[in-house]
């Protein structure tokens, strides 16, 4: 089954405080996709290019290292688009 990004984002239930993690930085720049994220209470994190160049296990480790900060971001934001940096001490860049 295939589903478009917009349909996928629109199906996420606002009450469940979804967090989406993606490599598709371009997706966060598209008007319709941005609107679907913002209108449906989604918090989206896009891996920075430096993270994308890592091996898959290192990408996963980066996400795990940032997990507490990701959850804190979710608690303080109804929605939004952010870039997930490589360095643990770096702040999330809002997109």
C-alpha cells in the first residue's frame, strides 16, 4: 500500500502527540507538507545532513542521544519542524 506524505500526516491523531523523524529535509520545505504537519499537531524532526552521512546504527544512536530533548520539545510545542543535529549539545534548529 502506498500513501502520500500529506495523507500520512493528516491521518495522525492530534491527541496522541506524534513525533515524526525523517531524512527528507526537502519534505519540510514543501508548502503542503508543512501545512499538514502544522495543522495536525505533529512535531517533525529532520536529520541534519551530517547525521544522514553516518552509518544507520550511528544515525539511530544520534536519535537515542537526543531522545530526552525530543520529548521535552514535544511537551513544549504543539507542532513544529526542527532539524536534528549531530552534536548532543547542539540546539534544534527550527525549520
